[in-house]
C-alpha cells in the first residue's frame, strides 16, 4: 500500500430479524472475501464479545463485524464494495467506523447515500491531515459548512 498510513475500520452488519447466526456468518465471510479483493492490508473477524448460544463462529456472530486495515485512499473503494454487496442481501444496515467517525449505510436514496459517503471520507481525510478547512457539505442539505463572507459592505 505504498507506505501510506493505515487506518483500522470496523464494519458491522445489521441483519434483518429473520437472519440466523449461520446465515449472518456466511454473509460476513462473503463480504470479507470481497473486501480482500481490494488493496486492503487485511480483513479479520472482529471480536464483539460473547456470542449467542450455539454460534459456530463467535468472533463474527457476536456482532457480524469485520476489522479492515486499509490505507485511506482505499476507503472509498471499501465503501463502494459494501454498498454494492448489501443491495441484494438480507442486511438492513452496515456501519463503518474509523476512530470516532461512523458511517451507517442503509436503504436511503442513491443521491443522499453518496452525500453521506462523501462527507464521511472527507472527515477521515481531514482527520488524517489535520485540515479542518476541508469540511464536507452538510449531508442532508448539501450546504457548504464554511462561513460565507459578508458582501453587503456592513462592518
């Protein structure tokens, strides 16, 4: 990954109520395989605490979570794979967390979903570089968060 600093992202699947532990495990492993096709450093099963009774894979079943080590430029590709992957799966949400920032992808319109994804990625880039001036537009309204200069001549 070309000497770039790596980040650790946690990807948590939020499955529909009728999805059992075995199906959740298969879903998580399927997503893991797709993420490994990207230029990520690693994708591991994330430890989520105690698993339900009878769970075959406690690490995954406990939360339906994966830990992805990646360079920041790969984040957009990871999000695109997750969004495409969940379209035809019994997964209600997928939450991607890096540090204190989280992106929850769910059944929202493609336009609004893209705005949310862009805002999340810009926040990660800003956090890495310390550039607070590169704030993303408001994901709902699309408004620029930077202050608007006073142009009416009033002091």
